[in-house]
């Protein structure tokens, strides 16, 4: 990702010190690409969740307003963790809408307020991609640090998806100790 950012510093004075953390540069680059793609997914889903939060109305308004508020704050925290990991492995975290849209694996739906079902589908899409990314980080790149982060990110998305799913379920779940009444 040929990104150049100098944060207002004189580029002649910048010294790039690559991390010496047991990951060679040929491994760090694909890891950075994976992380920036995940960061893009998080940024887009955060914006979609904020959109749902801002525009929620009708039955369940109060509960959904709080749920969406909680979830976009969690997504912000996830984005921060991912961006920090990009920096830890020697990369530059992307940070513009254009870059996010280029690197996301989610579908952008302009002019549409996301529904719970749309948000749920996006969380589940992210979870499926995270499974692949975790496998790559473990098996192909032997990067336990990134893999560990991605497992925790996946668990957060699983929990958020479960909460959305639970909100829209019309039938109560049946557990082992419960019997269905006919």
C-alpha cells in the first residue's frame, strides 16, 4: 500500500525504523493489507451503525437508539485497536473515506438507512472474513499477535450480531431445559 503520510513533519527528517518483532517485511506487508481491509470494514460498519442510530424511529425507538449507540462506540474501539496494530507491525493505517471504500469487503448502500437486518448481515460478513484472516495470520504468516487481536475482534462481532439477532427474534429460543408447548 504505497501510502505516504508525514503528519506535518519535514519528510527529510523522518527516519523509518522498522519493527524488530520477529516478523520479516515480506510477512508484515500482507498482514498490514489484511489489517487495513479489516479497518475499512470497521469504519464502514461504524458509519452504517451511526446512520441507523441517527435515523431510528418507531416501535422500539429507545432500545434501538441505545443499542446502536453502544455498538458504534464498540466499533470505534475496535477500529482503534486495529489501526494501532497496523502501526505496531510497521505500516500506515489508512484513514480516508476513499481508502475505506476501496479496501472494504462490505457493500456500501448510499441513500439507505440501514436496518437491523442489514447491520446483522454486515456483522456476519465480517465474522466470515475474520475466520479467513485469522487462519492466514496463523498458518501463512505465523503472526500470533495479529491473530489474537482478530480473534477478540471476531468475538466482539459475534456478540454484537447476537444482540441484533436477539432483538429481532420473534420466537423465544428453546434451550435444553425448556420444552416447547404445542
